């Protein structure tokens, strides 16, 4: 499970870097692609957090 959380974090970081690079060089396509990867990483991380809640939830 930690692998999936790490993958989500890496995806978020990669997207953030790509968006920043696109913004700095004026490449809207690269910036949009980066934002998309960031959102995908956010969604993956939220999914993993929900799994934890249900796994370790109320007992």
C-alpha cells in the first residue's frame, strides 16, 4: 500500500514540476499536461486515504 501512496506523491510532484516548466517557458500544452498529472496524483492519493479510513476506521 505504501508503494501506491509513494506513486501518488511522485505523480503529483512530476505534474507540479511539468506545469511549472510549461508556465515558465510559455508552453501552455506542457503546463496543461502537468496540471492533469497533478490532478491524477491528487485523485490517487485521495483514493489511498479513503482505503486507510475504511481499513483502520471505527472499530
